[in-house]
C-alpha cells in the first residue's frame, strides 16, 4: 500500500485519516496587474497582444514586483569571482611548484 506502519498506528490513535488541506495559492508575476487586466477584459478587450502593449505602456507608473537586480552587475560580479578564483589557483600552483623545486 506504500504507507508506513507508524503512520497507520497514528491514524488509528486519532480515529480517522487526516484531512488534506488545499495547496497554497502561488503568486504569479501578473498578480500586481490583476485588477487592470480584469478591468480591461470586462471592458471587452480580449486581444492579448493589445493588453500586453497597454501593460508595457503603463509600466512607468507600475512598480515591477519581481526585480532581480541589474543583470550586467550580476555578470560583472560573477566574472570578478571567477577571476579571483583563477588567480588563487595560479598562486597555489606557483607555490606548489616552488616547494617542489
């Protein structure tokens, strides 16, 4: 059956199987714009491309919710970490060669 005997024992002590709770609602990236989308859809706009254009045009006054920072900054930070790690390896290799000599 795939259920451990301890689980069955616990259910027998309680007298019933546990109730399953519904899964938690996940946030979606369009949630902040939900009211606007529903308003436009209610007004008869059912063209997704037009809706996307209107959303993009209004983004200068709408705050983006899922902002992960500047991608260029992330790239440069990662490159700096890689350079540092590479330099550390070179130094340790050079030290190892000096000790061997």
